[in-house]
């Protein structure tokens, strides 16, 4: 996003962008900062401080263009006054493993921050502010994209506290006391400091699914977009998907083979075992176990930023022979799922999908291909091919 702005903005331009290690691109007029992800780190705190300082003292003659995409909650993390970086790191780690939805996680983040929940937007006042956002959240709610640093937030400290109580998450006494007092309230809808602010969402999960649907149609495969906002436990969602595939294979579903079932959104994993989590791989392993051996079904589940959970692995693929290959090398698929360790399962089979940095993020992408009985004429001979996206992420026509 920053590189495109740098290339095409015709007038004077200065600024900075914070991104994850390995995602940097040359931006001659924009300083590129690097920070930790998915857990907040000291370099992200320094980046947030510098970004806040850069918008201090602006006037009505100034224009601020703010580029926001998924991952910003960690990359630009500046704890609220009285909250330490260590507090936020520990809380983020627990939240990511608790099964909390992204809306719940970001509600807590907004109320423990000096930059999120509209605070960056308020700091830009009285300049004109235009936010261009790529959505990575179910429903494209702007307050949840990078925890909404430039948009008003109707939720409260009490709401954040309710999330912690609902998920049975203990926090330090000073954090609980601050939330109870409303010490760190976010910027609200009627705040005059956001009066000259506007938001445009320029890419969404739905658009990525529609691009995949067009590609399937061109290959003679019927696409069905199920939802761009699938949430809930990843394993439960995987089992539900398998049952739908079984109905379709039996001629009882909403489409007939050959077909491609597409879905996005952001499921969750409540980590109870010793594994590394990863919502896409957990979805896929639960899907395959529920489905059982089926020569007609191939599937892929990945996070579009190339990071599933806290691993630099986008996700994995499921093949008709996945279970038999696993059995041949002594892998107990059910045990790996119960241990929340699907990453290790797929890595052992060589079925992980590692894209490297995609430099964009439109949330999770899942595709399940159901072929006609025994026929593979609509698919490449042998294993499905994994195709890398262009290095600049989303093309102009929305294709990934």
C-alpha cells in the first residue's frame, strides 16, 4: 500500500510505514519501519511513538493519508499510560490461545492503547484525515481492522473487562482497576477531533472469494461462496464443512460436482494441548478426519498474510491420500488434532503451504474442490499446484 502511494502520489509526500520483518519494499519518500508480529514488541512501540509524533502540530492545511491493514494491532502497539509492554505481550499471548473472536481481542486491545480506538485519528486533528483500509476481519468493521486507530469506537472499558471475564482471563490488578475506572476510554462517535476524517475500505475478504469464484467458473467448476465471515472454533467449522461436502457428494447439497466451496472469515482455536495452534490447519485437519478417505476431494486453508496463528506458515492442503500417507509413517491424525498441533502434522507430510510475506491481508481463505465420482478431468494431473501470488499482493482487478 505504501509503495503504491509513493509511486502514484503526484505532489509532496513524506511519512512512515511500519511492517513485519521480511515484508519491506522500497518506498523512496516514505520511511520503512520494522516491528514484531503477531506479538507486540519494543520496535512496534517505538514505531507507534514516532508515528504519533509525526502528526503532532498539524493544521487545517495538512492532509494525512493513513494506510491500515491487518496486523496493525501488533505492529503499531503503544500501551496505555500505566500499562507495560510486558503486560500487553502476556495478555495478547493468552487472548490468541483463548478462543476469543477477533472482535473480542481487539476490544481489549483498543482499551489498553495510546494509538488504537481512534486515538491516532484524534491526534491528527485539525488536519484532514483519509484512511484507506484493507479489511482482514469478518464483516469489515473498521474498528477491528488493526483495532481501529483512526475511527471512533462505541465500545467501552467495561466491554473490554467483560471479554476478559467471559474468557476467564486473569490480568494484573492495575490493568483490571484501570478498566473498571474507565481510565483508558477510547475515542467516541461524537468526538469533534474526527469530524474531518473519512474512511474507504479498498479490499475485502469477499473480493478475494469472488476472484477465486471467477477462476473456478473459467475452469468449468461451479463455485459456491459460503461466507466471507465464518467464525467459531476452527475444528467445529471444519467438521461442518466436511458434512456439507458429504451431502454434496451424495447429490443432496446446494451444488453438484465438480464444484468449489469457498469461505473466508476468522475462526478461533482454544489451545488446550501442547501444540502451536493455527486456525487454518486445525480447520483442515478436523475437516479431513470428519470427511475420511475420499478420492474426489482436495482442500486448502490458508491465512492470506502468510501467517497462520503464530507460525510463518500460511496453512496447508488436504489431499485424497492424506490419511493413508499419515498412517504409513505412523502419524496419528486424531492425536495431533487433540493436541492442537496440526502444523506439525502437515509439516511431517510436506503439505504445509509456505508463501513467505504476501504483503497483504484479507483474512483466511478456504477452498474445497469436490470432483465428479472418480473423475479428475477438471484438475491438473497429479497433485494440485500451488501458485504464488504476484509480489505486490492484490492485482488491480481484485485477483489474488
